[in-house]
C-alpha cells in the first residue's frame, strides 16, 4: 500500500523531469528565496548581538523630488526623475473603491489578468513579442499595469501599454484558459496548510461579508463570467480615479508630453460611483480558538490574527511597526529567538502589523511540529504578553531599528519602491517629505513608544488563534487556549463545521464502511471475478500531455508505463519474483523488497484485502471533503505503512486518499488523490478522474481514456530482462 498507482506515476514523472546534474527540484526553487533573512541572519551572530553598532544621526534620504500634475481628463501623473540608469518604470494605478465581490470573488483579479491577453488589434502572442523585442517588461493586474524599459524604448512601451489599457479585447478563449489555470492553482492551494491558514485567517479577521474577508474559491471561479470581468473594467478603469507614476531617466517635461500623447484621450465615460457599505471588521470580544483539519499533516500552521485600526501615515504607524518588528519582524526578534533558537520548535516564526486605509491587520505565525503545537502557542502568546509588559532594553531597540534601516536602504535600490512611495504619498495624502524623513522618525522612536504601541496593537486576549493541522494529533490539545474550552472548526474556505455534522452514526465501523464501498462499486461476487484491469489515463503536465498505462493481472503481474508523443519515458514492470524499472535513462533491476511492494498493485480493488490480517482499520470520524461528508478511515498495513481514506457517507464511494511518505533528507511529503466521475465498466463502478495535489508544483488531473476489465493482455507487457 505504500504507493498507489497514481503515486508511482508521479514518482516516475518527477524522475523524468529531474535535472541530470543531480540537483534537486526543491533546490532550484529555493535558490531565489530567503535572501533578506540570510543577510539579517549573517549580521546577527552572537558577536554582533553583543556589539550592536551604536545609532548615529539619521541620514538624509534622497528619493528624488516628485512632480505631480493632472491631465485634462483627471489622470494624476507623478514623475520621479532619476538618471542613474538609462531606464524608465511606468505604473498605472486605478484607485477603485473596495468592491464586495460576493459569490463571484476573484473576478477583479481575472479582469486584470485579461488586460494583456489581447487587444482589438493584437493577440496575446503579438503583445508578448513586441514587449520582448525591446527587452522590456509589462504586467497587468486588477489595479492597472506596470511596465519597464530602457529609456530609448520609452515611447514604444508606452504605446503598447496604451493599447493594453484602452483597447482590451477580453478574448473568451483567454478567459476560459485563465479560469482553468486559476482552478488548478486553487486545487493545489486547498491542500497547502499555509494557504489554508491565509484564507481562513482572512475570513476570521474580517468576516465573510467584508470585502477583505471574501476569498476566491472553486465555486466563485465557476460562477464568474467574462461579462463580470469586462464590467469591472468598464466601470472603474477611468483616469479620474487613477495615477500614472513615471520613475527613472526622464524629465518632467518629457513625462508630461508622453503622458498626454498616450493617455490624454482616455475617457471617464461610464465611471460608476459606489457607496461603500459593509460591516466593520472587529476583534473577537475574547480569545477565539479556531481549527482546520489537515489530515496527514506532520506540522501545524499556527496563526494569531485580528484586525487593527491603523492607517498608513498615522502618528502611530512607524512606532507600531517598530513594536511589531521587535516582537516578530526579523530573525533576531523575540518571537523567533524563543520558538526557533531557544526551543527548536520551528524553522522560523514571524509577525506582521499591516496598516491599511480601510482596516489594518496583525498576524503572528509559524509552522511547528505536531507534538509541540500547544507548546508553541504557549510561547507565542507569552511573547505577545511580554512585549506589552516588559520594556525593551536599548540593545533590543537598537537592533530592531538597525534591521528596519537596512531594509529601507535596500528597498530604495528599486525604482518600483520609489514609485510606490510617490503613489502612497498622493493616495494617502501624506506630507511631501514623509518618506524622505522616515529614518529620522524611526530614530526618534523610544522604548516607551514601543511598549505603548504593543499595549495598543498586540492583544493576545482578543485574537483569533488559528491552527491548521492533523486533528488526531492536535485538536484536543488546543482547547485549553479558549476561555470557554470550545474549539471552532472550519473547512479550508472558512465555512463553519458543526459537531453535529461530524457525528458517526451508531453502529458504524471502519469494516462496515469498506463493506459498503465494495458493494457500491459492484459487490464481492463481481469483484472476485476480476482477473485483470488495464487502464489508460491522460493529463496535462509541464512537459505537455502525458499518458499513464496501468496493467494489473492476478496474482503477481503489474506494469506501469508513463509516456508522451509515442515514447515511453519511464516504466515499472513486475512479473512474479522479477522486476525492473527503466525508461529513457536505462533500466535497473528492482530489489526483492521493491518487488514485494509493487506486487501489491497486481491485485485490482485492493480494498478487498482490508478485511484480512494484513491490515488494521480505524474509523476516525466524519469530515467534509470539497463539500461532501465522508467517513475518514485510517488504513495501516502490517509493515507500518499508513494511508487515510475518505468514503462518501451517501454513495459509499471512495473520494480521497492521503499518503504520507519519506521524501528523503528528513522531509515528509503528503500527497492527496481525489477520485471522481465514477462510471460502470463491465458492471463495476470505477473513478474516471483522479486529481493529485501536494506532490507536483501544480495539481495534476488525469482522465481515463480507456478501462478494460478481463480483456486480452499481451504477455510481452510483463517481459523482464
């Protein structure tokens, strides 16, 4: 049971995709991550901590003088002149009102994605080619676009951006493609504990009726239409509520001439005025303990979060940021030193305090081992209280300021940062010298200021304590953190789950669930008559369309082939006591242990063996899987391998399998296989769609091209040389 047929397919596919140099795929992804932390970590050795540089006078920041003017159509243009490099950055920001998207959440983002997917005169490919030809970049979003080019190509990139902004075609085929990609990403995110925590935390923090608390789900994507995306564009992409920020090797006079030439004809016709009316986001009156079950997870993601009344540029903003930074904003913060360095509970614990014009947020978070979930929460809440009660010493305060100074200095190297500062100054009506004097204001923050801000904005007793983890391991342990001992359960989208919905009917056992499943797919008489099954499935991957052919023949023959374009990329063949694995890279004999593992796959409908002494079954309860109530069964093989399986309480059909395997180097990999679209084949119901998440970068969906039961099997398939 260690490997399902699909998990074997994925292992073979990953083997085919792995670089021949031997470098791990995870290594390739990780190379671009963690730079800021690495710098901070290197600076914060014990010697550095004991000899923190004394603060000097705050340096004067030269951001470049921003010049602002309006075009006749109301478009606000901000120009920041900077001739250090021969390039120009152009940002168009549409300052639309906050919209409650409701049951179509995500259509605003979809509208932004479609802007550069084709205009009335150019296809997406033609737009991409034009941008690439001049070595420029152009990206779009629900709030506008950002483009960058060399100075000599400024006119060309503005011409392309003008076409994208003013003449989008919103092609139906691109909309359909974007929906498909979004759904694939959501399927993967739904199984990622960090993504689940982010989504559910958002719902809890703001409430489902608040625009910030509405999240994109499979259901909302399926509900949205192309007309929704077009309507948003037509109602709000107007110059009167927009900003054009131009930064770089350009003079204000040149910028004004180009802005007028390319965006002066942009019309305000159709601009919609929206009255913003939605409930206020409030902290819980007392601490709320919230839980999302992630079966098979070996770590818990913990979040302590709530909304805060903190706006950009407010008198508290910088002082509150110092308090949050000291508490959990960098490698040497109190929270990280406690949970990572002192207790070794996690690789990293952080906290963020985010100002916002509408409503801000606080979030402290970490991923910790299951067995220390409760201990980690004890320490996180302790540190939240400690920073409120225990004043900082000068060493701590200086360290926090030094880190914030360094981040600010590094950020100024990017023209996008300068553009954002200029835009924020205009949008939030900040003083003209707000960012130029940032370091001076930072230097003036005292330990007393930090403690006052902590008492005001860090409130452990009025917070959502959210845990995403394995229910069997952590659920009972976290109830102690709730004042009333009650844990609130939610699904992956923040929908409440009532205890009554998960109560197992009297008399129901794990064995009865398996018996109902076997009867639901055809009954033991028909299943016992199955001697062979051949299945061909296809799916789209990053390598193109792949084909998986599986052949099972009783009692001990099994073959799995992964191919593309008529070629076999990888394969496994087992014939009795012989076996091989091979493909484009050559063949190798399987070990006796591997052969025994793969021979288990030779038995179709392996669930028939669950009633034997080779397996132990345990009914763990009822859970909601993608909106379907399902019995949760823990299946343990005598060798120790485990899987968690889910069976629809109404139909009896298996709808999900979760496997946790050793991925090497101390890492554990959890893979989820969702089964759907059951159809009869020779009188037996078999799933015709399988979706795998948690293994590959994106969800992988395979659909059955053909399934044959007791058909003719060529002996050559099982040839082992």
